[in-house]
C-alpha cells in the first residue's frame, strides 16, 4: 500500500508532517536531519528569536533587580537603570522575527487610558507658553515626558506571552533589595535621615512600596501564595526598620483595597477611582471649606489650608489654565510661592495646569482604576492596590511630579504589563505519543 505523499515516518514510528515544516521555511535537509536524530536541536529554533528572548530577559533583569538594589547605592542611578532596561526590551522585541509588536503597539495607542495620557501631556506642553520659568520647565518637561513615552512604548511592545523565568525575576530582585535595606538600617541607623530629598533609604522605601505589587502579582499568577506572603512581610519589615510612616500607610491602604477587591473587584475599582477623581476635582473647595474652621489653629495643616484659601480666592479665571508647568517647584525654590502652601499633587496640578489639567488627571486616574477591573482576578487586586498606594503617596505631599518618582511609576507600569502577559500559560498541555499503527490509512 502506498503511503500518503506528504507523510514520512522516522525509525521510532512517529509521524512528521512535512507540509507544516515546509510552511515554516525549513529546508528538506533540516527535516531529514531532525527525523534521523530525535536528540538533535529542535529544527524550529530561530537564532534571531533566541537572541530576542535573551535581550528581553536581560532588560527585565535590569529593571527588576537593578532598580531596587541600585537605588541603595545612588539616588540618581535609576535614571540610568530604567532607560537601559527598557532599551534592551525594545531592542529584543525589534529583533523578534514574528513582528507582532506593531499590532500590539497600535492597539495600546488607541486605548482610552493612553489617549488621556497623551492629552494631559499635550496640555502640559502647551502650558510652557505661559509658565514664568520657560527654559527650566521645558527641560524638565521633556525629561519627564520622554520617560513616560518610553515606558508606554516598552510596556506595549512586550511579547504577548511572558516566560515564567522572567516573572520570577521580580520577586527575586525585590527580595534582595528588601534584605539589603534591612541590613543597612540595622547596622547603620545614623544614615537614616527623614528627608525625602536627601535620604537614600527613604526613597528606597517608596520604591519598594510600589515595586511590591507587581512582584506579588508575579508570584500570585503562579499560585505561589506562601512566597507572596513572605515577600510582603520582608518589604514591610524593611520599611519598619527604616521607619517611614508614609510608606507604611500607603502600603496599608493598598492592602485594604486588595482585600476588598477579592470580593467585588468591579465595584471596588470604580468606587476608589471615582473617589480619587472627585477629590482632585474638588481640591480648591477643601481650603475654602476648612480654612474658616481653623482660624485659631497653628498646626501645619491649618496654616496650609489658610494659605491655599488665599491663593485660590485671588486666582479668578487663572484657575482655568493655571500658571504653567513646573511653577510650584521653581516657585518654592525662588521664593515666588509661600513655603506653607500644601505640597500635594492635587493642589500642585490645580496651580500649574488649572481646571483643564486637574480634570484630565482625574479622568486618567479613573480610567486606570477601570482598566484594572478588566484584568484577570488574581491580577486586578494587586493592580488596584498599587494604584491606591501610589495615589496615597502623591496625596501625602512627599512626592508629586519629581522625575525620579515618575520613573518609578514607569517601571511599575512596565512590570505590571509583563505580569499581565504572563497570566496565561500556567500549565503545559500534555503531549501524547501516537503510534504508527494508529495512523495507518484505512482501506
């Protein structure tokens, strides 16, 4: 009986479909070699694809391990680590012969979250026309905007499936950073300075507080719940050793939201997204309502509310467009603004970008929470916890639009995109051997 012309059998009795192999661009010689030696390298391995995977893994390692550990050595090292890691990932994606990254990038660009981000950045760029510190503000704007755009490009271009070995780099890097921070805080307590502008350890605590969420998500999607709890405890203990209450409070707020999201992730995400959006939109009303009640108080909060009341009541129509990008930071440095003004992101965005900028930021935060609710359940709780943690830190006034903080948020966004694309492929399908007798053509 004649065999089918497109079927060939090797010595072990297994069938190889040469049609499929030829469609993949393999030569008949490589097919015959693979049939003759089952232990030879897989004929479908592509050197370009292997090189792309190696570069992507190196980039992820630089971000996951270099950011938490490198922040301990220098407060400015992150400005080198982040672009190097992101560049390696993008280069690896460009080398991938599958060329599916353009479609992923196109889909990400037209998403509502990205479009709102572009609008807020465009409004900040336009505000450079009326900011009193045009040259300095322009330099800072392009550094910040370039960081955000590069992070968005990297997150969108990540491969559609993340390998397990890449996911495990996140908790490994954070665990090493937490252990090193704990050792430094115990052995050298005089180095702990409670000033976010000069203390390296304080910045490391905020960095670990944000990186904790994608690292926990990477373990959770692999059902490593015991390791998840141990990593969370390690980071919390390191922050307690440094003793930074603001970071601990932000972590606690994120943990509460995470626990609540397990029961109703859609409702919790929308409630907290709407709450933060309303808080931003009504920020000028807070000092107008609270300042009259605190006339006799001399606390720092009361003085800040009274200062904000004077600023907002004398602005008039200027509240619509604001004073321009980077006005608050430069205003404090040059004595242009009173030092008692509230140092919270919601007040600064109102003063710099006005109603249009504040409404854009409120919409951006709401869209971020809404996007988190559409993620698979093991991941959405960690994403919502990270959003609440980041918003809480921003409201505290420790950091606002500082470039290092924007860089940290960008790294967190890239790592969350990596975990989201590693959500599936949690189990390999079992391969069944088909004997040659079962494939004999029936007469």
